[in-house]
C-alpha cells in the first residue's frame, strides 16, 4: 500500500483512521499516495487554530506577518524541485504548466510580503477619515478594519494545488487569520507537502496553518460565526455550501469562485494577419492548451466578426495541430494530462454536448499521444468547435452556459459590435474577458461595456502585445473573481484581498478617543 499522508490539525500531525483514498498518476495510472481525514477531532482542531493560531498571529504586526510570508517564499523556492516532481506525478503537467501553479504561488506570496511590509507596525487598519456626527465635530465616526477572530477554511479545487492554497493563505495570514485548508482529493499531495514543509520549518505560530486531506465531511458543521469560508470549485458544490446552516444561519462569510465561460473578443476592423488578429490567435491557443485547459480563467468562447470566422478557424487550428500531447516527462510534449479518468470522462461528455450545437473545426481526437497509453493516460487533444454563422451563435445555448473543463473552445462569429457584446454577456458573469484590437477608443468602450459582468477585462492591443500578462494568468495585483455564474467572489486585487479577512466596524466617539489611533 502507498504512503498515507498525514493531516495537520490541533498543532499535530495525525493520520486518518480509515483505509484512505488513493491519489493516482494520471499519465501512468499507478497509485501514488493515500489521504484520509476519518476520525479527526475537527471541533478541537478548529478551536486550537482559532485560539492558539489566531491569537498568536494577531499579536504580531502586519510587518512581522509579512516577514513570515517572505520566509515562506524562501522555503518554497528551496524545495521547488520536489514540488515540480509531485506536480508531474500527480497532475500530469508539463514543466511550464507546473510552473503556473508553483511559481505562481511563490510570486503571489512574494507580492503580499511586499504589500504587507508597507503596512508597517500596525495591528489593525484605519478605514477612511473620521466623519463628523455633531455639528461642531465634537462627536465623530471612525471606521476600522479588524482581523476576524475566527479561522479561514479553504475548500479548494484540484487544478491549482499550490497557487490555490497560497493565493488565499497569503492575504489571510497577513491579516492575522489562521488557515485550515482542505485541498481537492485528486491532487492533495502538493498542498499537503507545502504545508508540511512550512509547518516543519517553524515559520508560523502553532495553529496558524492546518491541512485536512480527504473527505470534507464535518468541516462546515464545525464553522462558527466569526470564521470565513473560501471555496473554489464547481457551481453544484458551491450551491450546497451556500445552503449549509453555517452560511445560511450562522452568517459565516463565504467567498465563492466557481465555473466561468470566459471570452476572447476580436473587435471589428481587424484584417486576418493583422497584429491584433495574431495576438488573439496566439492567446486562444495558449489558453486552450496551458494545463490542458484546466484553468478557471481559460478562454472558452472566441468571438470574431463573421467575415473572419474561416480565417480564425484556420489560424487557430494550424497552431493547435502542432501541439504534442502525452507524457509530460517526454521533452517533446507540450500538453500533459487531465487530472483524472473522471475529469477525462467529464470533458468528453461536455465535448459531445457542445458538438450537438456546433461544428468541429479542429478535432482533438486526431492527436496521437506521445509516450502514453491511451487506455491509461488521461490525455486528450485540444478541440476547437465553431457555431458557423451569427445565427448559429444565437442558437447555440450550451456554448454560452456550459463549461468544459479541458482543452476545448468554441469560435463564435458575430454580426456587429452590439451583437458581440450581447453574446459575451450570455456567459452571465465570468472571471475574465480579453479584448483584441488596435483602436484604443473602441477597446476602452468595449471594456466599459463588459466590466460589470467580469472580474477582470484584459485588453490586448499591439502596444501591449509583447508585455501583457496573459488572459488567464491571475496576477495578485488585480482582482480575481467574477459575478453571477462565476460565483460572485472577489480574491486578490492587492490589499483589497485583506477585506475578506477583516471586519469593518465604526467607532463613534469624541475626537480625543479617536485620536488614540491617529495615523502615524
Ligand atoms: P468540486 O467537485 O466542486 O470540488 C471542489 C472542492 O470541493 C474539492 O476540495 C472537493 O473535495 C470539495 N467538495 C466536494 N463536495 C463537497 C461538499 N459536499 N462539501 C464540501 N466540500 C466539497 O469541483 P471540481 O470539479 O473538483 O473542480 C473543478 C471546478 O472548479 C471547475 O468547474 C472550475 O470552473 C472550478 N474552478 C474555479 C476556479 C475559480 O477561481 N473560479 C478555479 C479553479 C476551478 P473532494 O476533492 O474531496 O471531492
């Protein structure tokens, strides 16, 4: 039997008492490790996190906690090779794709270490200036932001075991809030190893960072009113969490990052082969193939003027045809595996459903796998579908409301600018839309039209062609999250991320009392 990974709860490493669930290599098919959370004393473990971890973190200043993030950065960098090995084995990703997760995590931590240092020796944050409540200013209201006195429970998705932990833990720990992470079972190994390294290095106070691997049973039941819950995963699970008494009755604050049918939109007036056209083609192919399309921000719908449908189909397909798919250990392979047989089946099912309303422009099935057994490996080639004409774009409802979490995108032709915007909005709220064009005024107008239904609008004009940060790359300086279908959550966005881990309160008092907290 493979190694059983330990949970860290109540300041101790503990095995589950059950047989455990096996994690697999999605390319070679063999068992790697097991996880199990059966029999853990969750109430005692959560109380330890709140009372020991929380109190110790809150006793420190933002600068001291930022120093801890800096120390975590150094530790993770030192162990980076081991993390890449786990990612290859458990996520089936090529090196560049593992880097999106692992180096993305380290970069995000580094940014919060810097932002936190700038907050200095404070233990809470002043929010705005005092507002007069009496005519002569003798009675005022000062808003404060105070670290929540509960814990932060993270229930994470399988596609980012490293970044998914640290993009949430960095602002939580910086805020002074202890973290309990429950990684998705399929890829829990990397999260567990990173937590183990950080805990064993003694960087954080006892109880500040805990990990529960395996079933989520009982986790939500153990939450209390001042805890916060951050969830990343499917809309179906999100709906269950929203209905749980912890959220519905005990007002546990919840952040949800769910499915998203993200768009790329080429504005009118661009010829095939123009700089903007080429930038769109390149980005679409990159987004479809990075991490085999298992990115919540990946481009799923590609909107082009109907006159450019054929040229775009040809250009994207030509690049996709060059994508070698298979065993990430083979250096010629550019795209590795999906995470599991279950995901492979879900992608194939989703693809079939989309094909009922679209034509196939590039068939993923045409890609022979490199160094991988198709009967075992969870690899699929990239597929580009298309709705053929503008009327088809209106009719193909599934294209606008079903997310296939793999290397699949649909080309959607539009009649005019108004039609394009209307079609993009049929995603009913997404994490990100990217716009391509060379007319700055038209780009700015389109960005404003779409900003309310996206967490982020990524504008790629030739001036930014060589330096833009990528449609799907989540930068800690920018907001991550989206309204509607995307879950309604907000993460990152620089110091805005700290809002989720603080409580805002107004203190109403005479100026002499409020002056005790005057800005330094
Ligand atoms: P999922 O089934 O909803 O699982 C997500 C997490 O929830 C896992 O840790 C899972 O644990 C846990 N979970 C499952 N059932 C639960 C329950 N009843 N109570 C509490 N926790 C529960 O999602 P998935 O299919 O693994 O993830 C892929 C989806 O995530 C995609 O649809 C993608 O769009 C979305 N996603 C969104 C973002 C974003 O930032 N918006 C990022 C990444 C992924 P187990 O693994 O143990 O079942």
